[in-house]
């Protein structure tokens, strides 16, 4: 038997609150429960001309609301798991990046420690203390060209020594 529009309206006003309670028992959230019941009634209304229900409409609506509520719970759990997996992956990536960064800094300090005395001293003033070549030259009473040469020498040694380390980092991302 097909449901007519007047029967639909009657069922809506008669069963809406009871169906909300059915959904609420599953969801523990009245706003979500009302949304579920609205969806069920909307879907029924959209198919009035094709939907055929035998007997009283309430058992059909109750079952539809129950299954729609369960679907919502499954969807929320699935979304929660997905968000947690993204968060876990992000935290794992941050830890890996931190480890790689710490390892890289350690390697850089080890390489800088192997530089000849004057070269190491100039490089540290340039990079760690943030001094300009001109400031370093004035402080050490040497030419700016000498400062530039020492920094160039230090960077060249770092580049050569870090090549293997950087390749390792690059391949860890692939």
C-alpha cells in the first residue's frame, strides 16, 4: 500500500518525537537524533509515489531510524579513526624529522670541529654568532677576503662531508 501525503503528514506529527527517542538511545545526542529522523522522513517523502509499506508505518520508520543511527555511528567512528591515523602519521613524521634534524646538526658540529683552528673560529663567528664578514675581519684584524676564503673552505668541506648524510635523508623519504 502506497502512503499518501496526508498519511505522511499524520505519521510525521504522530511519530516524530518517539522516533527521536529511538535514535537518541543509539546516539546519545538529541540534535543528531532529530537530524536522523528528519532524514528518514525526507527520504520517505521523496519516494511517496514509489514506496509501498504493508501495515502500520511506525515499525518501518522505527527500523529505518535505527539503521540510519547505526550508520551515523559507523561513519563517525570511521572519521575518528581516519583523523587519528593522520595525527599519528603527522606525529611520527615530526619525530622522524626531529631525529633527522638532530642527526644532521650533530654531523655538522662534528665536521666543524675537524676544521683547522682559524677556519673553524671564523665559521662559528659567521654562522653561530651571526657576524658579518666585515665584523669578523675587523675583530680578528684580517682582511675581508681572508674571512671569505675561510668560510668558503668550511662550506666546501661541509658540502662534501654532508653529501652522504643528505643522500641518506633523501632516500628515507622515498
